């Protein structure tokens, strides 16, 4: 009973909470998060064996900024959106969202954009636009 093996954190926690917890337990985390590594002791034997080193502080790499839109790009996109308005499929998505058909709006977006991920992003963007229009007092309709 003391060498029992737990395969999930949930079953382990259930046992801990029920206070029927043996002294010696082997735990296997499946898909869990590893605890942070303890610093090395400088000895070549033991649990935290290894040479003591200070972690080198690296300069930020250009690849760390990948995907982040700059202020300039953000302003340009907002200006284009203001001048050009919405595409017909975007108008249809907003109408579907107004009625409360979120799932149908996602299907329309997926059909036009090709991937589920892009469709979810577009639906979120259109719902944000609707939210802003409602908070601004209905918004003006363009012809």
C-alpha cells in the first residue's frame, strides 16, 4: 500500500485531502508541470550536483518581437479601416453577431478565410467592433 503509484495529480490530491495518505509515495506527472530546478551545489554527487554557474543575461532577439504590431502599423490599419469600411462578408458577420448567431458567424468567417483559427480571430475582432459601436452610441452607418 505504501508503494502505490499515482498516475494523475487529481487522484493524488484526492488522497491527500482524504488524509489517507501513506508516508512513501511515488508520483508520476502525466502532462503536468515540472517543479523549478534547484540551484547546483557545486558538488559532483547528490541531488543538485553540478558546477555552479551564473545565468548569462542575453540581449533581446529580433525573433522575440515577431508577430507584434508596431504603433505605426496599428495606426495605418485603423486609418484604412476608417476610410474603406468593412468587406461584405465582415458586414454579414456583424449582422449575425447582432442577432446572436455566433456559431453561424464563425462558419461564415471560416468559409471566407480558410482556417478555424483565422475565423475565430475575425469573429472576435467583429464582436469588439460591435462592442465599441454600442459603447459609442450606436455608431454611424456608411452607405
